[in-house]
């Protein structure tokens, strides 16, 4: 068993991120599995060194170890950054292009929003060359809800990078928030299309079946006092009440994080039942009554 902790260095981490880290770690350790630390840093515009460092500080503060991945920020930049894997992502995109599973789209997101979840045939049949300037590549989804796999700036989209990494590293179990349910659906559809490819096999085609066999657990999200999902850009930043950095610098223990994990598991025993005993032992070490925000809510 191999699972992964996969944060994005686009802001300081909040308690919702930490809860996911703990759930992922517990899922692996309770089953004798391994944990990969993967930092998704393709979005260079939002990445900052202090956000990368915050990931390592947070894992240390939580007391979570991992078996694969960078030992610190310097090792990450030198050996583990996703920019070192661009050729692999391009190979996956190339396989989709060879299978005619993608098309070039010159429409902006603002123009497309009027069509809702299903794209009109006119967009699919523009017949723009894939190497045209200022176009995105969209995947031909079976349900018509086509999605971007290559951005206008030429970089692979999140779905491609995440899927390729999970395949290449051999990830067998994923623990995700319910906000990533659509991402799981998209990535499974991509993996299915790669598996059906009839062209010269590459690793991402030969091994795409392993992703299709992976177990994926989607857990409820933590909401703030207004009922909104916690976000790095909305009050959960460096000094926000749910900021892990603020909690750490204030000398707090991880007890509040462990308490929220416990609340989540009591509401989701059907999702992660095997974690109960390990979590009970963890919570017995630290327990507090106060919480900054309301209890965990399931997002439908």
C-alpha cells in the first residue's frame, strides 16, 4: 500500500489541510503501508518559498513521518519539484493526442461558462491544430463535460500531472476531500482512455490500470463559521484563526487538529472504519474542548 500527502504551495496551510494529512498518514500506518510526500508546484505564479517551507514545518508539528519524498525545501527544489517531470507529463499528453482524445480550444473560460457542464459540438469541431498559439487542450469526456488537460501557456493541467505522478509512483490509495470528487472522476476517465490506447505503449499507458484499481476515499470538508470551505486565500492565511502557522507560532499543540479528525471519523465511519483504533490512541494523547469553528459538516 502506498498513499500520498500532496499539498500545493499556494498559501499557508490551514487546519483542513492538516486533517487530510493526518487521515492519509493514519490510513497508511494502520495498514502497514507507506506514505509519499508529493508537493504539487506546477503553478509557479502562486508558489512561494515560505509556502514550501510551511509544508515541512506542518508535518513536523503534527508528528507525521513519510517514506518517500523530499527531506526539506532544498531537496525538494533540487530533486522533487514537478518541473523536473515535465517530460513525463508531456508524454501523457502526447498519448492522448495520438489517441485523438483531446482537441484544441481557443475559447476562454468566460465564454464557456454560458454552456454549463456540457460543451456544444461547435467547440469540439473547431478543428484547430493542437500546436496553434493561445489554445488549451480539452479532453473529450464521455459525458460531454470536457475539461482542460493542457493550459493555454503550454503547461500540463493539474489532472494530467496528478494522474501521471500517481501512476509513476505506484500510488494505491488516495485520501481526498469531497471537493476533489470531480478530479477523481476526471482522472479515472483519463486513465481509462490511456488504457484503451492502441499506439506504442509507454509507462503511463501500461500502468494506467493500477490507478483504476486504486482505492479512493473522499472525506467531508471542514467549514468555517459562515459555512464556507476553508481556503488559503480567505481567512485561513498566515494569521487566520484556522492557520496552522499561527497555531504553531502561538505554541499550540496539534490537539485541535486531532479533535477535528475524530469528529470527522465519527460522522464518516462508513468511509474510513479501519482508522478508528489508531485514531483513538492518538486522541487520547491530546484532547481539548474548544474549537474555533463549527464541527465538521458533510458536503453533499
